[in-house]
């Protein structure tokens, strides 16, 4: 079945460091890909998404490119801030919300 | 601007007790769903609803019941709690249930079953 694998954390970085969180997927068809973020004490919220191959999603300085050839959707940010400390979830949806699959989540801590 | 509201935020139960997790949304979304979040496993779909009076099972429905009498509310019932149901539960909703739709989540309900 469809699945998402993302790098295990936790990840600890210093402020202004470069961030990469790896995400690969297995799916039939052509899924949409998402990154959701969960800040402490809050629910998940959509960070960015891409709905077809070669699309780049971007938001708040974060970017991810839908790579069909490598079945990947890695999350990147050039300069992280303390306020980026959160848990990041990669997810895919092949047909509709019922089949959305989430990765296990990667906890990021950014230190001043 | 409430969005998706879940209550309670924390709950401790003894094995065999029952309880209901409440979820309400004020965005007039037809689609609502319940997930559980367990360490190392991401979120897994328990039950979902595509509109009032319509519910269906997700990936891990055993031990849970749902109903949808109004567009706004989607309660999750645990009939006889078990330690395996210790988890964080999230309610979500969306207007667009296609593969590109964004889910809006509540803040979560942390349940411990002793």
C-alpha cells in the first residue's frame, strides 16, 4: 500500500543553519504530497504542498520539490530560526483525504 | 476564529471505562475525520464522515464508534477503553476532500488508559 518514510529525528540545529528533512514515498498513481507542521501544544497545520511531478511547494522560507524519478519530497530551509522548532510530517494523498498517509514525524529543535 | 475545537485536551481512563471525545468545527466543512498519533507511526485514520448522517471506517477503527448528526460535530466514542488506546487523538476537517485538499486539525486530545 501507499506509504511515506521520513528521516528519523530528533534534529537539532543552530539558528541560521541549513535544514533538510528527507521524505520518500511509495504510491500507485500520482499522489499529492504535503508537509504539515505541528508547533508545541497545537494541532497540525499545512506548511506546503505539491500536486504533480516537478512542482515546488513553498511557504515561510521552506521549500520542497516533488521528484517523481526519486519518489522524494525533501523539505529544505536555508536559514532556520528558533521559531521553526516543531514536528514536521510528510504526507501523501493518492485519491482523496481518506487515503492520506503520514510519515512518523521529525522533531526539529533550533537553538539560539 | 475557532476552526476545529476538541475537548477534552487531556483525559485519564481506567481499562473498561467509556468516554467521548468531542470535535466541533465552525467552517461548514462537509468532511471530518479522526486520527490517532502514536510515537514512530505518524497519524492513522480511525473514522471519517463525508457529511451529516454518513460515516465510514478508516485504517484503525476497532474499539471506536462515531456518529454525525450535524455538519458541525463529529464525536468519537470509546466504548470500553483499553491500554492500547493510549494515544493522542486529532480531529480534522476539510471543504475539499480530493487528493489536493488541505486538512484543518484541532489541537489534539491526549488520552491515557491505565
